[in-house]
C-alpha cells in the first residue's frame, strides 16, 4: 500500500489519559499535515511539517497537543490529559511542497474519550 | 470570522441525473480551491481543484465553476452514479500555502 497510513484506526481512552497516534506519509512527500474532524464537520487544520520542521500550528493545537516528525518521515501526534472534547477523527495528509492536488489523506484515527 | 460554507447540507438525486453542489467562501485572500469527496470511514479524496485565475475546470464527469465576484464555488457531477454517494467538501487555502480551510460538507445521496 503506497498511501498514507495511520495507526491505530480506533482508540478509546479514559479522560485524563495520554494518547499517541502515528502517521506514515507517502515516502516521497516532504509535507505532512494533521487535521481534526468532528462528526458532520469539515476537517480543521492543526499543524503541518515540511520535512522535520514544524512550520505552522493552529490555535486549535492547545498545550496538551504536540506533534513531531523527527526524521522527516513518519509523524506522531500526542494528546496529553485527554478531555471528552478531544473525541474526533484525527486525519493525516501528505503532499509535495505546495502541490495541494497531491495532498493525500489517510483514513484517520478515531478517538473516543470516555 | 471568514469561513467556507455550503448552501445545502443534503442533496438527493436520481441515478443518471446531474448533481450540483454549491459552496460559498468569504476569504478574499483565497486563490486556490479544491473539492473533496469523503466516504464513510475514509479520509477525504481529492476530486478537482481550481485556481483563482480560472472560472471553470473540467475533469472526468466533474466540473468546478468559480465565481469570484460573488465568492461562489460549485461542483457539477454529470450522470451521477450510486458510487458518487458521499459527503462533499469544498476547501480554500485562505491565501496560505500551508493549510486548507474546509466547509461543513454536503451529503449526496444517489437513488437507483
């Protein structure tokens, strides 16, 4: 499979716990994006990387959220002290530079905080 | 604040008919727009894009129209098929090169 892979597909966690999601982009893509999508809404931008550099972060990305892309390949998104409002689908996408049409999404990680 | 929105939350069409999905945007700095299709349990899938220096762009069975005067975007799907049933999102770049702003989505249902 040469698409964007996300792991896990589903995660159920208790409020207050920490969770970490992983995204493996398409190998030749240097940009990697994280979005959050709640039911019935469009995806909301969280952050993006160009290679290993985190270039932009949304104000939606509170201090409890942190993203890394240490070697410019896979990325992780960690949420500390989860809250029920964090329940959402977390989508990763990858692309080449500014070529939005090459911006490929993964199938997402669905997080449920109970 | 400035946002991308959609006129209709749901659209139901007969198989074989043409579908038109509309979108309004308000960020005048946006110069790039995309339509995505999202099926249940999957991430958004690119359909077609258009830059602000164009009014119309055609793909296979799909056409995107851009009216910058009234900040309106539409997606036309010809000969709609059951496989077209999904939620469709328009997105704009808001002048940024780093991220996209998505609308809320329109659910398209195709009746056989």
